[in-house]
């Protein structure tokens, strides 16, 4: 997560886009029938601790605030709008996305 946000802030500062779109950052960690997960492959975090790493982060650092991850990502959208009028959008079609940005399609731009 932090690498994604670090790169996003770098892009805002250096490339100054009008739109910043995210694809494949859905934070959907629901295990498949074989126990594998979207981002962690075999799902070691879930298999060994019973929860996805981001959910663990919410529990520990966010003190179980269900909006913790959303708040972190929305801070980027607020700063992008303030800094250079950039709109941040979610380009994914995943219905189970946790990414809090408005949905958009690449052809919309």
C-alpha cells in the first residue's frame, strides 16, 4: 500500500496529471476455494494468521476503524484536487473493490 501511495504522490508532484487512475489496486483479499488470494498468491497471511495483511493493519494501527484504509486513500484524492485539480479514479471493474474512488473507464478520458 505505501509504495502505491508514494508513487502516486510522486506522479502528482512531477507529472502533474489531470486524472490519476488506479487499476488492480482493489484490496480484495477474499480467498478463492483453493485458499489463494488476489494479491498474495497462496494466501500465506490468511492461512497462517487468519486475516489479510491490510485487515491486520486496520486492526492494529487503525484501532479497528473500518474506514482506516479508505481514509488513507481519500487523503490522496483530497490532496490531488487541492494541489493541481487532479481527479483520482478507480478504473477497476471488480465489484468487491475497497478502493474508495469514483469508478471510471479509460475511454472516459
